[in-house]
C-alpha cells in the first residue's frame, strides 16, 4: 500500500507542476511520441492544449492506481513493477525540469499501458482466488499438446499485439491464455473446470453429415452462372468453358468408365481467385483485349471446370466480400479468427488470395491452412516455404514463407516435383481434324509467339528474323489500336489480336510457331503443337533464374530455366520442339531448313487433355490429406509378411531392383499406408552437386517428396552401402545426404524441408524417386488403383 501511495503522490505532483508551467518551454519534435509538437516557442493556446492532454493522461493513470490501491492481493510481480514506476517518478528533480518533462511526456503512453495491464492482471488474480481456480490455471504439460507451454509464454509477452485476443476475452492472466488456447485455438487441452455447455469449437466432434458420393457432371450451365459477369477476364473464362464443354463431357465419361464407377467422396470446395479481385489491383482484366497475359485465366477456367465436372460442391469467390460471406467472417472484424469449423473441405486460391485470407481469417489461418491449395505458376521450393529457415539462410522473398506442405502448391507445368502439378488443358483434335491439318499445312508459313509489341523488343532479333524471312512468310498477332507497332518489321504480316477460333485457324495453316524468349512457360506453345506446328525457341546460356534474371528475381524458387519453355524442351522435344542458340546464325539457319523438311502430326500430351486433367485432379482430391499429420516412420512397427504381428523387420528394408541401379521396397515387408503407394518407390543416390530432381530424371523417374519420410533413416544409408562414421540429424534442405570425403551422413529433422530441389557441391543426396504413368508424370503406375 505504501508503494501505491508513493506512486500516486508522485503522479499528482507531476500533474500539478506541468499544468502550472503553462507554456514556459520550447518543445522539440518527440519522434514517435503520441504528443507530437511543432518545433516553436509554445506560449499560448497550443502549449496549454498539449499540456492539458498530458495532464488528462496522468489523471487517468492516477485513477487507475487508485483502483489498484483498493486491491488486497497485489502480486509480488506487480509490486516490483510499481516500485519501478515509483522510482522513475521520484527521480524527477527541480533542476532540468523542462528536459525531464519532455522525456516523461514521451513515455506517458507506455506508462499508462503498463499500469492498465497491472490493474487488469491484479483484478483477474483477485477474481481467480475468490473463484477458487488459482490452482486450475497451471500450464499443463500434456504430451498430446506439446506446444502449449511455449504458446502460453508467447501470449504472456505479446497478448496485446492484436486486438483479437481481447475480443475473445484475453485479459493478461494465465487463465485467459489457457481458455483462449484451448477454446479458440487448439494448442492446449480443454480446462476441466470450465463450463462446457458451449464446448470449445476446435474440439467439438460434431455429428458429421453422411458422406455423399460425387457424380460426374456434363452440364456446365450452373458453373457458367457461378463464374459471374462484369469483367472481361470472366467473359474470357466463360467463353473458354463453353468452347471446351463437349470435350469435358467426353473425358468425364471415359474417366468414369476407367474408375469403374467406384465411390468418390464429394467435397465442399471454395475457389477464391485472388488475382482477379479489385482488392489485389486486378491488372489482368483490362488487358484481356489488348494482348495481355491469359495463361492464369486459362488455368483457372480449367480448374473450375474440372472441379465441377468431377461432381464436387463448388463455391466461387471473385472478391473479398464474397470470400468473407462464404467463410462466415463478419465484415469489419479485422483479423479475428474464425470460430467453429471451416465450412469447406478444400480451398483453392493463389498467393493474392492467401494474403487476403490471412487478413480476413486472421489467426485461424494457422488452424485451417491444411485445407488450402495454392495455384502457383512458377513453383515454390521448400527452402523458400519454411519461414524461419528462409529468413535465416537467405531464401526469404515477397512470396513463399507460408509453412505449408510444399505439395499444397500447384503448378502450371510439372517443373517442381516438390509441388503438385495442376496444369490446364489444350483442345484435343479428332482424327478427321488431324488429317485435314496435315493436308492443308503451308510449308513456308511461320507465326510469331508474341501478342504485345514489347515482346518484339529483343536484342538481335533483326538478324534471326531476316534469316527466317529468307525462307518463310512471317505472320504476327500483335495488338494495336490505330497504328502498326514500330517494333514489328515491315515484312511481317500482322493480323492484330485475334479471337481464339481465328488464332486456331492460323496455327492450323502454319508450319512454324517461333518464340522470342518471352513469355516464359505459357500455354500457347502447347496449343500450337496440338495444331500441327513445330515450336522453335531460344536456348538460354546461362539458364535464367532468380539469381541472374530480373523476371524471376523475388520468386520463391532457385529453378534454372534453360529455354523459353522447358516443358516443351524436356517432355516433348524433337521433332515437335527445337531449341537452338539464336545468337548462332548458322545453327538458326540450319534449324529453319530442318523444320521445312520435317513433317509432324498434331501432338498433345495426355496430361494436357481434359481426361488427363480430370484424372490428376481426382487423384489429388481423393488421396492428398494434409490435415491428418503423417505419422513418424517407425521401423519397429513393420513386420514381414507371414511373421508374427508387430515383430521387428529382420533383413534389408530396401532391395535392388532388376535391370536398375535403384533400390525398391522389400516385397516381403508390409508397406505402410501411403499415397503414392510404396510400390512406386525407387531409391537412388545423386552425384555431388546434383539435385534429386536431376538424379531421378536421369534415371527415367520422378522425384517424389511424399516418400522422403520412408528413406530418412539409417536403413536407407545401409541399403545404399554408404559408409558413415557420424550420422547426425539436422535442419537443412539438402538432407538426407552424405559426404564421401568426410564420411559424414545427415538425416532431416524438419519434414517441411524435405526437398527434391536441394543440392550441394559437397554432398550426395538420398533421393526418393518413383515411376509414373505414360503421359501423366503426376501419377505413379499404381496411383489410380
């Protein structure tokens, strides 16, 4: 009580002195102080107004301390805090009073907050003692909730950092922390003494509605209505959906027959197209009719159609207001988290949408992020995705760092095996159309890939275009309003921006579709190849990446792009695709002459047909589950087939495969449940400096990140005959790996950092490769069974 009295008298005296001095001092600008004063001599109304604000603040503090003095159970911690406050006031002396007042004014706001917290904490503790719950708010040490103590410590230090905590009743006491962490979030166990007539939302095992079977749909009318109107981007997407409707229907019937009408769970799915929202700026819609990029809209239109055709319960959001409505978030509640279960099984969005959901789902995004799938054109590698690791090791960018499972990112092409390959579709031709194209091809006709005039601003283009013009008639589809773009040479026949069906007719006549190096990895080359063109593109030496090229700088990947369209180069190749050095005139000239001699048929990879995309998306929806934590791989739980249940495996877990340098899962050992199944696993070792992406590709396989947890052990090292003097467990995106020189082996301690892309010049990596279906690299041979 004496301490409270001293603090009260000190503040009262300070109030009196400051209000009495009026305007007798000059003020300096106080930086971030709430009392910002212009730099001038204060002597009139302004000075008295400022000092009145300070006086009012101090009076509020005085009233708070008066309330505090009436409590009989001030804690030792609170007494120590009051001692500090009292000492700060008692140090004020008449000498240098003006400077002292200025310094104190700068910190008055912080003092007010501290006293407020002391008061709240003391009042809560008094209530806890009266209610007899003081022993019931000890922080639990429950192995089922290992993060609980750490989260309580975090709340003690930072519970005032977000107003949402107070919104849910957090008041600075351990009891309120535990109530919040067990009933609003999920880090702590429920408190037994709480009235659970309204149970914690995250622990409620509500009676789930019975599962519904998804049935294939061929009528797209409902989907077209859901897409909406009002933007040219939406009109483009709807035109595409209508144009391909019959192909989607045919593909649905084929896949239904292939799956033999097996049960498929119908999912509640929200699609939030963040990049087309007004809140994200939507720079795409105004450029649809001006030659702007269409690849993202092509992919989103196909994603919406695939989800609808597969028979799922679909909701589509094109604005933050619609997003809030579907999620049940009241507008204006800021970042306060959702209460209750998420009303969707899956949410498909992009990076813009993810940021919007963080803002409007708030803290609950941590709880619900396992339901999210991020459509990500260029891919996100694990080293960039893990926030703490990225920050500490120089991988932090404006994107990435969401701590998702890397397979939750879904790409346009299968260039990043750490992610899932979503893709899009190209129009498939029937046999009659293919024969007609071959009969009507103009052997000396080329179409340039580039709808915007800026794409023609290529250094050295005059040289290779002159060579091309020597052999072929050159056509362009460059957008312009009134005057021909000066970037387009006079000998080029420019058709202007063409509607899709007219562009398709032009490609069906042309022999060559030529790229200038940009845009990267778009859908147009696949459409040209599907219409019987040969695609000619430049080779990049050195390859373009985030380390040396402005376009990729800031993207969450270190992937090296060896040409304008690496998928076309690697997965299609000659004779449909030719990749040459445009700076070498002899090589370019030779390529043009070879193209004129070569006859090709229209070609479309199966994975870019409607059936291929339906097959892939179906498999992801039915088998990928990132909400159920993957159990640790425990060898003791394995048993040999025919042996006593639960007996430890004796003998090798991985065995050599016939006609292969890789190892496979031992057939006499019961394989744990997994998708892709372990029958697809092919274990091998990379060379030093080689990533698992490259190592698996060189052996004719695909790196499979889901299999890392099965090879991250000493048994895999032993099966590969790796000699280790030391085996450590560390956090590094190149692990599991080993050093031949030092005979050191490292296993991965952080599952989010299992990475196909990681590589190091000093280490050889353990690589979990898998087989794949012909024309469908996303799925293993047994993945549809």
